[in-house]
C-alpha cells in the first residue's frame, strides 16, 4: 500500500494566492460586469524593457543556428550572467563574491522553498510573523513542525511577531533557533532593515551557530542610501547567511523566470556528530542533481538588465511602480488609515479600521470597490487586522482603485 508524506496533511487550506484567486473568480462569475482592479499578488504588469526583449530575441535566434545553438548549460548558470551579477549587484557595494558562490535558478520561490532540504530535520526554524508563506509551508512539508494550532501557527516553529508596536522589527528569539528566515525589504509589510538591525541578526547567528536565510527579492526597490541591499554588506555575514535574489519583480520576469542564490564558501553547518561541512558544496550537489539550469533565453535577458540601457530602462519601470506606491500611501493616509512600507518596497501594509478582520476588509474591498488586496492574516497570526496592497499595476488603475476606496 502506497502511503503519503503525512506532513502535507498538516498544511492549512490552500496556498494563499490561489485561495485569493478562487474567491476573486467566484465574485467575477457572479458579477460579470465588475471591473476588478488587482492589487493582490505582487505580479508585475509593465512590459519588459526593450534592451531585455532585444537580448532575448537574439538568444532565440541563436537557437536557430547550429553554430550558436545552446543545449544544456551549466546548472549553476552561465558565466556571463554570474559575472554581471557579481560586478553590478555586489562589487560596487563592497562585497566580493567568487563565481562558484552564485547559483542561477528559475525563481526565489523555489530556492527559498528548496534550501531547507540540505539541513537536518531536527533544526528549529524561526520566521517573522507575518511572513511569506513559502518558508513555513516548505518546512511543514519536510516535517520540521507539528500540527497547526487555532491561530494557524505550527507547533515547533518559532514565530517572531512584527507589528506596529515593535516597528515591524522583531526581537531576537528567546530560545535557541538554528535557521532564521529574514526578508528585507519585507514581504508583506514593505518595511526595511537598517545595517544595525541586520548586524544584530548576524551576531546572533554567529554566536549560536545558526544560519540566516535572507530573501532580498525586493532590494531593487530600495531608494534610501542608508539601507543595505545585501546582508553581505554586514561584516561576518558570509559566514552565516545565504541570500536569495530574484529578477521577477525588478525586471518583470514573473513569467519569464530567473533568479539567483548566493551560498558563500565560508558558510558552515555541522553533522550531528560535530563535523564541519561547507554548505556551498551541499547546495551545489542538490542544485546540479535536481536542476538543469535556467533557460538560456531568460539568462540572456537577465544579463541585458546590467547593460547601461537595460539599467536606465528598468529604473523607469521601478520608478513607475514606486510612484504607484506613493499614490497608495498618500491616498490611504488621507482616508485615515495607518499605513506602513511602500517607500523602499512595492508593498503597502495598512491597519484596517474599527477592528475589522483582514478577510472582512478583503471582502469589503472586493465587493464594494472591486479592488483586490491580500489579507494580512494570510501571512500569519500577527498579520490579523492588517492588509497588503501591491504597487504593481498601471498608474491609471491605481488611481481608480484609490478613488473607489475613498468612496467606501
Ligand atoms: C507576493 O505577492 O507575495 C509574491 O508575488 C509572491 C511570490 O513572489 O511568489
């Protein structure tokens, strides 16, 4: 008799975004004339930058010619992209990386979900609450938790509440943890961490032989020069942190797919009998066993972002989204909402009014304004009473959404 991985049965409901999609589809079916504006899932709407399109067209044409055709590439990604990443995203910020420390992939959702495989099941994980659900669900699937309690929190996982009361910056855990997931700029709260905050976590990890899994998928939206773009800007971080970066939001690759993960060679973990092991080698083994490399066409497109034209064109798109974020922030503030984030991140996190729950607010916005957002409680118990709006949409739609909300 074939049995299942029973850890999957511990998972609650569906994954957040498909669940929202289901509710929106049901509403649209019952209200076919409703002009629904989606500020829910953080999915980009602008077309790709011309320099990126041109590079991908060229890469397609190369596939038409025996002399330039590419079959399997290196599992870790092409050198042309790895070198461009190191030069532009790290060296200019004072961070030196060895090319063998960068692993190109097809997405940060997969990488942040898969990375836990290389660590023991007896590790205790800590997540901020609210949190990007992938970090939690993948650990539950692997068996690093017990069942969920009434508040939706899984037994055995350490939750670090992030609310307006602590400025969305969690305290260090008061028990020993081994794996700490941090996401900055933060999804969902849109808040950022300064260097001192990151240093606090790096020091904790160093002192406790823990590892930080640092998701920096939104770093390109940082405009404040004092905010680090990489955890490696903090001294000693290479010994304790893995960093995840994505091309999805910055160059609009949510559909095309390309991302990368940095696993420094200095990063160590231990066998249960205390033998030191380089994590880079483990991830390399896992990556080259289970992955055959990101599409050569995606990688050509991603590399074009680092050309002068690519950077200039992409900056205009990011400015457009951050212009939306400003409109959302200012509008919601003027309607009397307490709002957070949205200045160095494409997400605005708001406090619902009059004790309304996150899902009640979701329903209100959907049914009365035909605007879709994401209920804060979907990201964790501490997100209850909060709501996330994404800045990824056309400015005219964002303006229209704000106008409708103003009339509620
Ligand atoms: C989000 O809306 O939180 C993101 O788009 C989800 C993702 O990047 O997977």
